[in-house]
């Protein structure tokens, strides 16, 4: 307590803690996947001056499965994809106002080269055949969908305003991903993705796959 926690490290694999009884450790360093979260009406966020953003963990077998369906750019038929929980399927996403996921479904459902909705049996195959993976916030700012995109070779479109990327001093994030405001998800996003030349998409995919080693714990 004398050092106010500066000599302590805590690994936060999910959910930023409130720790009301550990106020003396407020200067401890967090290794955290979470950059911003609201629990019980109380916002919590990491401190960039002391904490370290780390990627979420993906099992070895899943990484191998994702890489096995990773198609070349010219063989991909979907422009965008998102399949996962949303406020219509899980109460947690209602509680945490994950309305961007509902906006995705409302905007892109039924469009032939857009694959969006709840979970599907051929999820892996569809991800490996899509140019862009939508990465919306869930119950908090971060989501494992971002890190999965590196192994699918699917350029991530980050739809989470408070999501801070890890390893920013090592990875050129603008060269391999896009970030789009959550409140502007709609037809203009699809128009923007369609306007990107296939050559640039292929280059972003190449850079994405080169950086995948940073997110493979194995």
C-alpha cells in the first residue's frame, strides 16, 4: 500500500474490475483486453499512461480451423460479414446497449453479398470467403471478433468507438483495418467498402496476415 500498487501487475482477461476495497492499489499496472466498459452504470477504462492493452486468447485448434478456410482475395464472394449475438438474441447485449449490432442487421440483412445475423453452422467458411469482417462492440468495447479476423484473412472494420488497439507501436493498424463510427453504420458504410479497389483489399489482407503472429499465443 505504501507504493500504491505500482509494484503490482494484474491480468484482466475480461471485465474491468471496480475493486472498491483495493483503492490503495489504484496505481497497479493492468494487462487488459478491456479498454472501456460500463458496469452497474459506472464507466471504467484503462489508463494509457500505465496499463497495457493485450489481445484476447484464441485456442490453437480454432486458429488452425480459421487458417484452413482463409481464401485468396479473388476467391471471396462476400463484401462483409458479421454473425454473433445481438440484443435480439441475448439480454446481455440489451443491458449494455450494443445497438450497433442491431443496426448492422437492420442495414445489411438480405443483401446478397452481405452475410449478417445470428450464429450459423457454416460460420468459419463464410468468414474465410468475406473481404471485410465487421467488428462491433458487444457487452464492452472489445470483442474477440477482431483477433479472429487476422487468421481468417478478413479485413476488420472496427465498430467500437472506445476500443483501443493493442501493440500500436508495432502494428500499423490503419494499413490493415478500418475504423467506422458506430452511429454511422448504414448504407454509407457499405458504399465505402464497395469503393475500395480489390488491389488495396489484397494488400490490407497481406498486411493483416503478416501481423497475425502478434495474436497467436501458441
